[in-house]
C-alpha cells in the first residue's frame, strides 16, 4: 500500500518555493521504487524539481544559483589577492 504524501505546495525551502506536484519519480535504476518529486521555483526565477526527502532534509535549497554566486565571489577574491 502506498504511503500518503504530505502536500508541500506553497512551502518554502531555502530559496525554493514548491509550486506543483507531487509527481512520480523513479528512485532506482530498475524503476521498481518511486518517490514524490515537486516542481519548485527559485528566487532567481528558475524552475527545479526535487524530491520530498531532499527538500525536507535541506539537501536542496536552491536551483544552483547560490552555488554559482559563491564561486564567483571566491574567484574575485582570489584574483584580487593575487594582484
């Protein structure tokens, strides 16, 4: 019997806001186990799909834009320090 999925629509996880779902997403390569996936919108405007578990555990908090901004900041600091 399938487990009930908590409705996450409207909830915010870091920079992501859940806007649609749940969708059935394969959990393993054999496609014998499935988990709920949610469509989220990031504060930068990008859309991202994430599983319920990853959202609730904090493994996914943005579409990747935060990581890109941090990398750019570190690169700028390194270049400024090298001069």
